[in-house]
């Protein structure tokens, strides 16, 4: 077996080398595909904190992905139409600044995750799964009826938002922003998993009764993990909306939640770079097979079935074995 650290290093090298090659080969579409994979990986890293460490199987993470997307869409829409978002009791205007949009997306997603978690974490198992799914569908149908921001047709943004010192319309520069954020979140995830909080959360997943005996509250640990998870996925949603310069209710759909979970299962649940491997493979299959057939998801489903049956550690587990490396 190959050490998981070497597998992670290979994936990191691919994230750097492939876009660099595409830049010199004048293949901007390849850079866009890589950006899409990085953003999907970021969303899945968020879910992997709740699922891989906390054992929370959520089918509602599209809520946070969509909230992040609409945070970008609403703020950028008001900036490009020069219409204030709010005039009373104080003035709030739109913005085209990526850092401000990211902060808004993170705060909005964190608040939503906290409120949803308060309700959902009263249950467990299939009930938790169904409640998170129900919240996702509620937001989906709300945005369909939200005519002020496009309703079912979605909302287009004419120009990509800006980042100080960079031209975000240049594919490689926007990719660099997304990659740096992904690497920062992966570093945070690695530190979190090895921290006292991460160890307690992992223990609460396995033996919650013993965690209670040492004075810790498993529900509070899971709620904190759920909020962190939602915040990261919300940030990914804002980046995804900026990539496409478009936001729509489909970001809240249950299919989106399912795809985010598929990235993790394919790459490896609880594996640091598992979401990265899963997202890269998903984007490759979508690109290579999507042009051949509209039903390419059949092949994705077959791959998922094989991994669940014969390689429960995901692709990274198949290559590196069961031992997990978080640093």
C-alpha cells in the first residue's frame, strides 16, 4: 500500500500542475474545470467535518451551498443595479467585493446551520437525514417563489466580483483564489481532527455515553461541528456562484446535497483529501462522459456501488489502506 501522505501529495501536485499546464497550453476551459473541481471539493470538505468526524449524515447541505450562492447573487445584483439592499433603519448597499461576500456567506450559512442543527440534532439516524432533507426542500421552493431575485429562472451577474490586486476574470487567477481557500480549509480540517474538540467529537460519534461521563455534551459537540461544516459549504456556494456568474434554486436541490455526499463517499469518508479525489473524479466523468450521453450518471452510480461494496475507504482507502493520515 502507498502511504496516504503520498496520495495527498499527488493530488495536491495535480491541482497545481494541471492548471499551470493549461495556462501555458492556452486551454482556459481546463482551468475552469479544475476550478469547478476545487469548489466542489471545498463544499465536500465542509460536509466531511460533520460526516467524517461527527458521523452526521446530512442530506441538506445544499441549504448552505445555496445560501452562500444567494449571498453572492443578492449582494452583486444590488451592486450592479445600484439599488440599496436596505435603506431603513440603516443603509445597506450591494457589493462586488469578494471578501465581503465571503464573510456574508459564512455568517448567513453559520446562522442557518445553527438553527437547523438545533432542530435536526434532536433526532438521529434516518430521522436526522430526513429533517435535513426537508430543510433543503423548503429553501428550494422558497427561492423558486422569490421573484425579486429571479425566482425559478435564477439570477445572472454580469461581471465576476473583484478581489484586491487580482483580475478575477482571468481564469488562472480566480482558480488560484479558490485553490488557496481549499488548502487553507484542508489545513484547518487536519488541525481540527487532531484537536481536543475533534477527538471529543469523534468519541461522541463512537461512544456518546462515555463522553457524557467526562462532562462533555455530545449534542453541543455535534452542533458546533454542524455549524463549522455549514459555514465552509456556504463559502463554497459563494465561489460556485461567482464561477458561473449565476445563481438559481437548483443550488438548494436534494441532488446537490447528494452530489456533495457522493464526492466524499467516492474519495473516502473521513479522509483528508477524500473530498478532493471524489470531486476531481466527478468533474472528469461529467466532462468525458457527459458529452457522450445525457445518462452518464449511470456510470457514476455503478462506480459508487462498487466502492460501497468493495472499497469502503473510497479511492484513497483502496490505494492507501485503512490507516488515515490527517497531516
